C-alpha cells in the first residue's frame, strides 16, 4: 500500500458493475466481500478494492473521514 492509496479510496469512483460511479470508500461491505471471495480485478482498481475490503472488514472506515473533507 502506498500512502496516496487512502486518498484514492475517497476520490476514485467505481468504474464498472452494480455500483458504477460510487466512490470506492462508499461501496457496501457485502459487495467488497464478494470480490474477496471471487477475486479482485487486475491492476490498480483491484488493489484499491482489496484495500477497502480490508479496511471495511476491520471496522476502520471512519479513519477515512478526515481524508474525505480534504479531497
């Protein structure tokens, strides 16, 4: 993980699928868990989804709140 990845979670939008257009940080836990079971996409989007799933799974999503106000 790179430090700027956390900022990307609150600024990058989901480029495809049921939640296309949603910020990655706002994706529902069950959707992130589905990717964890089925496999994350290749590339940066997959890396960001995996990071967000880990944050969500461990109840750490509120840590992103200060980044939201600065993005």
